[in-house]
């Protein structure tokens, strides 16, 4: 199993109509960004936008 399979099994508590991105992808992005030094949601957003090809 890979990361997305494991975290894809978690319940997503968000309202369906407000889900723009799958929960496992948000968790992967957040984990990668924090490992790379992100310290805020703004840092995570910047990381995600700069790594679109990777993600």
C-alpha cells in the first residue's frame, strides 16, 4: 500500500459540496511541505503551487 491508499481509507468529515481536492492529496501535500520546512498554511500553499508537476 502506498500513502494515498492508506490515507484514502480515512473518513473525510468535510461537506461534499465544499471538497475541491481529495483528502489524501491534501495530507500528502501538507506532509511534504512540512518536511521541507513549511511553517504555515501560506507556506504549504506556496510549496504546493511550486511543485504542481511533482504532485
